[in-house]
C-alpha cells in the first residue's frame, strides 16, 4: 500500500470542522476493509516536521462493514453502523510511564472530512474511505509516540472503543546534510528480527549514543548507552527476550535523533 498524498501534519485543539481539504479518493486501499494510513505496521508514519514551522499531513481512515472486520471473534451478522474518530493523542515519555495528551498540546489540530454525510465531520459511515487534515505549527521539539482513538457503533452491541497505535511524530529536526536527515542514514537489519538486529549509522567523532526501544504504547522497554567512533558504527540490538510484535528503536547521539520501526518475530 502506498500513501498517495503525504504532506505534513499539524494539530491544535481537536477542531473537527467540515472545511477539510483532504480527498478520500486520493488513497487506494487495495481491498483493505479496515485501517488507517499512515500504517506503522507496514513501515508508514507521519512525515517529520520542525518546531515553529507550519506542518500538515493527511490521515486516511477505512471503515469496515461488519464487526468481524475489526475482530474475527465477533459473529458475521454484527454489522457496523458508524465509526467515529474520537481523538489523536501524543505521548510524553518518561522512564516510569507515558502520559497521553490531546495533540492540541503540540500546537496541532485535525479537520475531518466525511463528504457531508453526517453533521459531525468525524462521524464516518460503514464500508468507505475518509480522511482528515492535520495542520498547525509544532510548539515543541522531539519524537513523540502517537495513538488514534475511534469508537465503532455496532448493531446490537452499541459503542465499542478501538485504538490504532505505533505512530510517531518526529519534530526533532536534526539534519545531517541538506535534504537528508539522520533518520535517513540509520539502517536496521534484519527486520523482522528474531534473536537480534543490527543498527548501523555514521558518526563524525567519538560520542556517546543511547539506544532505546519502545513498545507500541510508547512504553520504554530497553535502553543502553554506547560509545561511537568516527565513520560507520554498528550496534547489535538483542531482541531475543522481546515478545513478538512491533517496536520503535530510538537512537540518540548529541543533537542527532533517529527512530526506526522494528518487527520482532520468533
């Protein structure tokens, strides 16, 4: 699946107006019945931005027709009435836990577009594609975990909450050369990983770097410091003790920050 329209994201108070400019037809779901794009599971994520600079991106949402499309344990006759995009949250990560807050705290907002189907522009009908413009000016620097909260209204069962996780917003704004970010030159292989994966990256001097791993809830599961040398560096990340799933590996060295999605499969 390729994202056909990727600008830059910005959120400032979840103001859900009908003035969204995104077009749901710009994205080809290729038969997918339920999901969002960007989709971290296949390596997509929101575009990076800079603190104090205008930012925009488009969030696409594909709504299912039956509850079984969301969870196969539901019987096939339980149909979907509507899906509501409730909120987009960003995480403030500490060594202890992650505090989730509305994206308005980052100076960003989202404007949903449901093609005029419902008075609430973030109310989406079943079995179709929709979108929302994320715009604003980031007021902080850093890399923030993101999750998206929706509510599905099901036949007979009523409202059922659901969350999409594993996203990040990168406002670290660290450049290696013009047009190339530190994130671009950091590589992770093998990926998916079983016992280990190698993080390779270039450095210009002897520096201390820190490698951290977060789960899809933004919780820190591993962190270690290492010394780098001028030229190519390789860090062996042990994944043998990590449960199967998706993780975000974060590499920090001085002002350079990179973040990579890692899939663990045993």
